[in-house]
């Protein structure tokens, strides 16, 4: 193998931080120059001039090539793709002749869409969403999150994302944290600015996230819905009719009563309920005793009621204890599932395992198979 071939093979292991695909596969390596003294110059094309992760790409290229035998130094020269090159990249990502639309609705899509809903606010729905997504990504699944709670967006903060999405013409590349691709209206507003939109604008924002954000081939897409059964919940049912509802509640009977409305909406929209998650189930005291701060039994009762309402078994997937570690992880932008030794972490990881055990399947999918002629 020539030195140039070895360098190219090493660059094939360098992933674009946003697209999560090799830079060689994306047409980002414009050229390689080898020098007699063992130095290597690599010319890399960025998608846009202000690429926020240019330093990350430079470091990864230097590390990959610098470790090759006989290489004495690595110089990375950055340039920017031309419009033709960007068009070729978009076609490479979406496929030749791909039309603008929601890829998760395509007949061949195997992405499982989980819309995390609650009847009321304050039950920890967003924390559950972020931690389940992170736990699944840690298991090797390709996971994305759409923060559909436009008024109360919190996913960027919970995941420690401060980077703005990269735009390649009309295509939006979502930031990646803990292996999860995430998009939120909070990434487009300045500071802690409020979003004051009416229903049609909410629908359009969600539609644009689903159409223009390039998530690639996902195993699971989470949608963090606002509480209740308002505009966004209706829009999700219209835009993603195959989405499954994951209902989050607390043990309090009043919270379960309200959450039942969110779950029973599936009957009207034709969606399926994937299960119930009970959050803030108990607080473990230093003595080891469990204090049921918000009562008990709400999650099980909600699952029982929804089973009767929808006509099939709706399981209580798990009960997450009330712990300071869960709150502290959210404040730091570090999902608690990445830590070990806490009850909340263990239970969230267990719930993620249950959901991940339901793999993408080909059942009822149309396969483009043509019989071979004789």
C-alpha cells in the first residue's frame, strides 16, 4: 500500500461531527500531498465557511493521519465547498432524485418514532426523553430528538448543547451530543427569548424540522411534545401518523387522570400507545425508607385505564425514583443515564433496554423486489 493510500484509508475513519459519516464518503477530502520528509498535507472541504466544528475536524484528521508509520507531521488545509459540491453532497445524503418531504413517512423507512407526551407540565417529560435517547445511543442505536415543545423548549439545556445547527442551503444539520442528533427552536432564538406563535406557525415549525433537518438513517426518533392535547399533538398525528405515544405521568392520581387524556387521543388519531412511564415515583431517604412524595399507583392505574380505552395491552414500562442526581444532571447538561449507581439511572437504562428490544422490522413494509427473468 502506498503512503497516499494509507492516508486515505486513515481518513476513512474520520467522521464528520454532524453527519456522522466518513469525510471520504462525503467528498470532503479534496487532496492529499505527501512530502519527502514524511510530512502530509490534507486538503479538506467544509460544507460552509463558518462551519462551527472546523477545529474538531482538523484535530480528528491530524490524529488519524499522524498515527501512521513514517508520518512526521500533518498539515490540514481547509477550504469551502462550491455550490456544485454542496449539491452533490445533498444528493449523496438524500439519494438521487429525492423529493422534499418527511423521510420517516417513506414506505421503506424503518425508523421508530416515539412521541413522548404528558397530560400536564412538570412531570419530567423532557428529562425522560433526553435520558432514554442517550441510553439508546449508548447501546449503539442511531437516535434523534425533535424538541417539539416550542414554548417550553428544554432539550438543548438538558443535553448541554450550545452549538447552533449548520445550514447547507435549505438542509439543516442538527448538533450531536452523547451520540444523539437533536434539534430545537431553542437553537434559533437569542438568549432566553420567548417564542410567541399561534397554531399555524407551530405546525410549520414542526414540519420544517421533520423535512429540512437531516437526521440520516435513524433507528429511533424521539419527539418531546408539549403537555396536553393541543396544536402540536394534533400536528404530530397529521405529520407522523405512525408515531407511537409514550405517556409520562407521576404517581399522583390527579396527574394520571390528566395523562389519560393525552393517551386516549391515540384512539382519535389512530396512533399506538407504546407504554407508560411513571416519574418521581418515590424518594429514598438516608435510612433506606421510601417516601412516596406524590402518592402511589398512578402509573399502574393509567396503564390499566389506557388498556381499556385503546383495546390492547398498555404496559407500565417503569417507575423512576425522585433523585437529586437526575435534576443535577439536567442542570449540568449531563444525562444521568451515563452515570452509574443511582436508582434513576438504572431504571431509565432498563426502560431504554425494553424499548430498544423492539427493533426496527420489515413487517408490513414494501420491499422493492423484482423477480429475476429466466
